[in-house]
C-alpha cells in the first residue's frame, strides 16, 4: 500500500490501524482504455481484517504497480458511520467500499451512494452473491461457526443452541453487532429463523454470555481458555490455528445450518478514479484475486472454480440458513437496539413492549394497554407466520389515525383497521379488503348513545349543552355517528355540546359515563357487551337512549400493490383459520369467531355518514 490523496481538509487526520498516511491527489492516465496500463489511485474504505487487507493491498499493487491503493480500515460500524457522515455533506472520500455484509450494501444503495458496475467477472460468481441491480457484488464468504476450546470442551458442540446450555454459564461469548458487520448479519439472520428469534438471545444473556468487540478477540479468548464457546468467523479461527498451532482451539459447522455472510464490494457514486476502481474490483473478483484470498488468507470464495481453503467445506456441502438482506437492513436499528437492551440487563417486560410497538409489520390499533393488545395478537401473528412461511410482525398503535399513517408511509402492508379508519384510508391510498370480522355470531355492530342510568336525558337532542365523550376522531361509532346526528339537527359539535373530549377508547368512554364525568358518550355495541361481561354493575349504571342501524366491523385490509399470490394466500388463510385448532385458539384470543368474505360496498352507509360529517365541517 502506498501513500495517497486527500479529498477534504479533515481527511489527513485519519490514520487507519494499518498505519496508512494520506497525501495529495494523483490523477488517472488511461492509455488504450482497459487494454492499456491504468495509472491512478483507489481510495478504499473497508472493514476487512487488518492482516487480510494488508496482504491484499500488497498482492494487488504487485500485480498493478501503476495503481496506488489507499486504505481507511475500521470495523463495519465505524466505516458505515464515516460513510453516512461524508455522504450527507456530499464529500464522500471513498472510491471503493468493501464491508462485511449485504445489509450494509443495501443501505448504501438506498442512500444513492453507489454506482452500478457489472464486472466482467460477475459471470463467474455464484448468482446468489450478486446484487440484482449490479450495485455491489459478494467478494468473500464468512462462515459463522461454533468455535470451542478443546481442552475444556471434550464433546464437540453440534448446534448454536449448545451455547445456551446452563453448564457453560459464564463461558460463552459473542461479538457485538454494533461494531461487527458479520456479527450483526448473523444476529439478524437468526432472528428470521423461528428456531431462534429473540428468545435465543435472551437465553444467552441469562447464560451470562460475554460480548466482545470483534472476531479476533473472541477467538483468542476461546483459544486461551478464558471462554469455552463462541460464534465467530471460520477464517479467523483458521488463521489463529495457523499462527499458534499449540492452541487447543477448534470449530464446527453447526447442524442447524450455518449463517453465511457474503462480504460486498462496490464502487461509489462519487468515485474520482472509476477506471482504476474497476481494475481493483475486477481483480478482487477474478480467479487470481479469489484464489489468493482462499489459499493465502483462508477465506472462502464466491466462485465455484476456486478450491475451498483447507478446513472449509465446499459450498455444496453446507446447510445454509437463509437470510433476507433487504429486511435485515430495514430492521437494523431495532436489531441493534434490542440486542443492546437485552445484554445491558433491561427487564424483559420492558424490551417486549418496545418490540410490540416498534418492530412488527401487521398493523392493529386498540384502546387496551400494549401488553393487552400484544397478548391478543401474538397467537394470530404466529399462526399467520407459520402459514405464510415468513415472520409476521405486529405494529401496535394507540390511535386509528396513527395506524392509517403507517399504511400511507409504507411501513405496514396489511392489518386490521377500524371501520372509520378504513373509509378514510380508502380515499387516500389503494387498499383492498381481505376479510370481515364475525364476533358474537354477527359481522355487524351498532353505535350506541349512552348516558347515566339515573339521568333525566332520554333523547339525543337533550344532550344539547351537555358534556360528551367521543372515542377517537377516526372512529365510526365513537365519532362519525354522533357527529352525523348533530349535523342532522343543523348544528355542529362545537356549538351543540358545552364541552367534549376524546377518551382514546370505547372502554374509557363507558367509564366516563359510568362515573358521571361525561353526560353522554357514543360507543360500539361490542364494547358495551364486553364491558358488561367484565363488570356487570355497568348494566345498573348506564342506559342506551339511541342506537344506529347496523355497521360492519372493521376489516382486515392489504395494500393493493402487494403481489397477487400473497394477497390470495393471506385471504385463504384468514377465511379458513377457524377450521383448525391453532386458528381457533388465535381467534379466541382476539375475541373473534371467524373471518368472512367482504367487499368495499359493505361500507357505503358508513361512507355516507362521513360525507355528511365532512360537509358539515365545511360549513363551519
């Protein structure tokens, strides 16, 4: 590696762990394009381990002495932090980026920091290690193996689950996903597998698992006997075994399947030396470069024409745990935060509540506590996940408007929404009804106007000048219907009532009348039935003075843009789930009998009520 150029005033302050000094800009001189000699410099940002990148730099420069390779090397977390900061200021200092995992490359692609480049070597790369849009290419494979100390562990481990065995309490280690890209990708991949999930990491914490900053440190701790077990990179362990052959260290490919991390290489959007950058990328992906990485550095190749390093199984022999890089990228902040929460000793109950509110993807709203809604929907999302063959996550929001907002922002694709929320959302985005809800033997409910049992009020008109409790501005029974009644009387809610409030839940509006905090309220018949079942005294303290015609219960909807086969499968699952015991259990937890067919015109009555209410608002 040679001295290189500076792109910004602060770049000279950067000194990598390899001791690279950065100097001024050098220019590319191209003679005869690709067939001639390319003179230039390539500025590389990378998280590739120090010893490997030093060797790669020396080998490349020996083969291409006209090109200077300048390297900034840090862990993936710090490399990405630097790229984000420079990218935001429009002063990205890298020509080429070479990091640990595809989720990092997905982020850079989404940020618009990469340029497309289909290397001529791509035709020799195993297709699963190529980006569909040619923004990045897998360049080396990291197998996340179980590393163990042979002196203290007499029986070879077989599974990632061996690390949670209580007999190894305090002797297990992991690498921090905040600082290591390979560890982050491994964590996120295991979270996508129903055999592991967050429960696996909670058990690791309970087993006093130690968290270290990088893979070499973890391997060394295991080799010394300070720790007995860990999940780390196979090539890191092989290198340690080569350098210290007397260390009692070994590794196994777990029978659960192995997490395979493909390290991506890409050219940046702002690359100053594109021809030289392409020469470097092509060499890394070439038979020569991949052979060097495999045979000299012990790193598995993304090409099938390269022999695996000694001690590494051929790819065809590996059982690989599948991963979704795009999804891993989308969930990255939550994965890192929740991992940190678990291993910093936060209460499991607190962590679970955050998961419920922030990282699931089936939408639902309700007036109960986060714990209550979580309990109601857990069996349902698990059932859907098993049927769909993918994880189904729950996003819980307290208000109907917040839930609608998630649909509009694209953060959720399907969910169960309130009647009033549906007719509003349908006007704003293209959604389709998957199913309607049958509960208490009926797909309908009514809006009920209630007052205290001993109140002299016997009609809605007598609530004029009184206090009133609405539920939610997006609620059909809890807002639209009473507002419609007011409009029918030639008035509006601001002048009709002396004072009104939004309680945030049907149950809260019921209790406001029960405790005589409000003179009246509008609620759903379903909510009153449930409240009376829970507290029979309500029957003696509340009376109904008016009820609406029948309304359909809030539907389960999906964004119309979702793939047709997905929508068809999901609808079929919903309509048939009452036929299976697991499905009936999930429905019971949600207090639902079954799902039934539905269509948009089922909500024409509710839509007309909202039209009148909005028209009345326009007159104010």
